[in-house]
C-alpha cells in the first residue's frame, strides 16, 4: 500500500473531481528536491509533483491553456506548500494516436 500525504490526496481528489480523467498518474518528487535553495526554511513536506492526466476537458485547448486550467484548479494546494508541478495534460484522442 502506498502512503500518501494530504497534499497528494488533495491534488488527486481535485483533479479526479474537476477533470473527470480517464487516466491519472501522480508522483511525489519532493524528496529529490529537499535541501534545494528554494526549499530552505520551508516546513512543507510535499512540494514537488509530476502529474500525467488524460481528460476530454482538455479538448480544443492549447497546452498553455491546459496547464493554466490545472494550476487554477490547484491554487489552494499551492497556498498550502506545493512549489512545483510538472504537468503532462492530454486528451483521450491524443493518447489513442500514439
């Protein structure tokens, strides 16, 4: 069983509810960034994530608009200590073309 923290769970729940994805991958990379200059003095434990999400809600949107949508959805998580988010956002059709 994978142990997840509150930020991880919150990201997952927001993305799942708001984007109704056909696929989600969320990886906590925070440990790789502990001690980096930007993290000095921070008490947040969950700060860096990789998100891959496939959703029909991205249809007709540019890559920039997709990222803006995800960032807007996760505004609260950024306020709670999320520092960096690597996003791969695709439509189901884009995944099928591969």
